């Protein structure tokens, strides 16, 4: 698919996630392992055929035919594929690196602004209102793929916080490039040479590509604090 086709698949699957969130009985039927796969494929076609793209329908049929331990896992898989469609569009456009970096930065901004994150995560407010707030904060500051993923996240948030969801999408973007994400915190901004040495060192230690995201943390007095899924190295004296 081209970028426009991928964007449509992403929107289609996001629409399906919304329907599944509103229809627990349908969610249960599509994820129920006791149901015959062919019957579930037919159900998907009856409900969504002609209303969403053929590619989105095919994915949804395959997903419904698979075995799931819980209906929530099925919904999560559909939502993940909606994100992957946007990331694939960014990859085709040569903007995946930029998108990953923007997602990381957006996640850090949201993490540092609890009131904003709470407002974006509050499902009692209409999705359109929350997306308008999101656009006010990030509009014009990120590329089209990052913007689409941020809007999709706010629109589909069900439980939990938007900042955590954005961080997970940044990790998904890194995974598409065969990388893990390391967050390197330091008292001052790293130079390009220091950034390269840190990335090379982590790649040698963990025997895989590491996407290094840097963050200046004022309370650190020196050294580095490096996190890759969990704290790995902290040799940073900090203020009390």
C-alpha cells in the first residue's frame, strides 16, 4: 500500500477499536476461541465488509480467526496494527527516525505535564475536545505521522495514561528498525561525539542496535543515568 492506503487502514482499524470498545458482546464473540474460525471470518465480513478497506477487513478476519486468551488482547492487537500502519507510512516516507524521536519527546513532555496528561486521558470528555487540546499543544511542531499517532492515542485511550501509551509507540517505532530504546539522562546536553560513543558502547554490550534518546536532567550533578526497559546504569550523583 502507498502512504494514503496505509493511512486509511490505520483509520479503519482505529474505528473498529472504537466499535469493539462500545460492544463487549461483539468483542467477546470475535475473541472467543470456541467459535469456529470460518464463522468469525464471516461475522467480520458481515459487520465491516464494504465499510472499511479490504486490507483492514482481511487483517481483522485473520485476527478474529486466531486464538486469544482474553477479548482485551484481541482489541489490543487491532489497535497495535493501527499504529503499525501509521509507522509503516512513516517508514515509506523516510520519516521513521524523525517520528520515533518526536514520539519520545512528546512522551517526555506529557510525563512532565501531569495536568495536561490527565486532561488528555480523561475519557469522560469527548474525544474531539481532547484532540483539540492535543493539537493546540503539538500542532505544527511534529510531522504528519507523529500527529496521527498522537491523535489516535488520545482518541482510543481506554484505561491508563496517554503518556505511557505514547512511550510504548516510540518503542514500537524503534522495534520496526530492529532497535531497542535507551534513555540517557545527563546533567548537560551530550555532544554528538559523546552521543555516538554511548550508542556504540550500548550496542556492543547488548549485541543489538540501540536507539539513544537523550534528556537533560537538572538535578543530576554529573555522570549518566541510562535506562533500557529498566534501569541499567546509574553513576550519576544527584542533588538531595
